[in-house]
């Protein structure tokens, strides 16, 4: 059967700062999706990572379905009421518009969606990250889909070895969706030229060149483009189908052992390592570090299996220690150099205001003064 997976996430409030949502908030969202989703969606699952709640829904209504998007929107609105009642911090933070207008994209919540003919065995992964940005997935996706050092299937499996088509979006372009399609292996260097710039170029989707099937759908939202100012980082969500003509689940997970440095640590304005954590982990050190969790599902006739928590394994304890060390190392230099983001990616207005004041006090020395 043809099934659609719609994953929508938003931060609508959290306890004690931007740490994690409360149980009553989660329960209200769960209750709303279960009640209003009856007869609309086939199945759903709820998770959170840091202060972001993700709703995964399976259905037969196709991409960008207004009723399915509205279901998630209504659930977040209902959750916001609870968050306000409890005095949670940032209640309703990611719901940037007052009214729903047909699609959750562009209203604040992050969306990843894919439609496909279910295979006989259909495994897929739901990634959710906090205190970072959509481009944080660029490197792990490139390594999992295009680098034989991480994806043994590229040389072992003829289907995987056909390579992949990457669709990349220029998220700085706000007048419309500016996208490019690049195929690996032939255009790998061109692809990497874009993907090095996580703040601007973001992988939107990946398709198999063996059968044209969709493998990856990732969100490309930039909240500041919607709101016109800082309202929190973009905390990305992503769906990845695995096995057979796609990378194996383990090949998709493997690059996360790098705990690579990404943007989004403290006030969305610092660099920090992306730590793979168990689902339903909050944040702590310096409002971070940036975290990513991954739930692995199987789906049949639209019914979701109970998920497996992909980073809940002793191997990842070692990676978490490494990420903590990397976080401490970069934090040792505070505001200096690459520890803090460049002007273009800085959130808040403090530095710009100070710079504007200081600019006026600079003077160019006359040569005869020297
Ligand atoms: C939010 C985040 C935090 C906040 C910081 C200050 O997702 O990353 O680091 O930016 O806690 O928050 P405000 O300005 O709301 O006090
Ligand atoms: Mg937040
Ligand atoms: Mg968040």
C-alpha cells in the first residue's frame, strides 16, 4: 500500500528553561492526536528531544495534507494551553502564526514528510535534534549515502552502488524554494562544496538511483526567515528509510559517532558537538550540548511497530563521553574565534547593537600621527 509518513515537531514550552517538556504537556498532545486523529490517520507516535516534541503520523492522505498538518497544529495549540497553565518556559514558542493556513510548514513547526509504496519489510528511522540547525544532518547524510568509509553497501551491494540523488536547498533564499539536484558518486565534490556550509545549504531529500525511491526527507525550516528575527534554533527533524537499496540502519547511524561540531549551542549562537542521546533526553550543560536522538520503526499497512531507541546502546555511551569532552574543550575558549558563530548566524541583537555603537568610535589614524 502507498503510505505517507508525516513528522512534525515544535517547542511549545519546557520546564526550568529550555530543558524538556512536562508530562501533562506531552499527555495533552498525545490525547489530542489520538482523539482528533481517529479516522484521519492510521497510527502515530510521540517523542521529545530536549525541549522539542515530535509527532509522527502514518496515513494515506499524501504529502502536505491540510487535515493531517492541522491535526499536529491543533495538538501543539492544545499543548500550549497546558504549557501556559503550568508556567512552562517558552510556551507556544514555535507557533509563529496566529492561525493555521493549510500547512504546518512556514508557520514555525519543523516538518519531514515522505510518501512511498510500502515494501514487504519497511524499516525507517526518525531523527530529532535540539539546539542545532537542519544543516547538522548534512555531514552524517553525506557519509552514510556517499562515502564507502561509512557505507560498505556502496561497494558490496549493486543496488546501493548505483548511488543517490541529493536535493539540496539554499535556505538563505527566502523568496521561494531555491534547490539543486546533485548525483553521487559523479558529483560528490560539487555536493560537498555546498554541504560544508551547514547554515546555508541543507539536504532536503535523497533518492535512490537504483529505483528512484525516496530514502530521506529532512526539514529545511529557518525560523528566523519566518519570524524575521531570532525565535529559537531550528531543531531539525528527519525521516530515513533503510536497508536493501538504501544504506543499512547501522550505516546511517555510524557517522553520528563523530559528534561533529554544529551550530546552536547556547542562545543558538555557539558551536558544539552533536551528541547522540536516548530519546526523551533533556539538555543541561550550557543549554546543550546539541543533541540528536533516533527512533527506529518498522511499518506494515501503515501500522507502526513499537520503536527501538537506536542510540540506547553501550557503544553510544563512549560517543557521549567523547562529545562531552569536545563540548568542554570548545567551551574553554568562551566567546573566542570559532566557539561563537559568525555575525551572519548569531542570534539575539546584542552584538549588532554593540558593533553599531563601536563603529562610530573607530577612527582612521592620520599618517602624520604615527
Ligand atoms: C533555546 C536555547 C537557549 C536560550 C537561552 C536564553 O532553545 O538554545 O540557549 O537561547 O536559554 O533564552 P532566553 O533568551 O529565552 O532567556
Ligand atoms: Mg526552546
Ligand atoms: Mg529546541
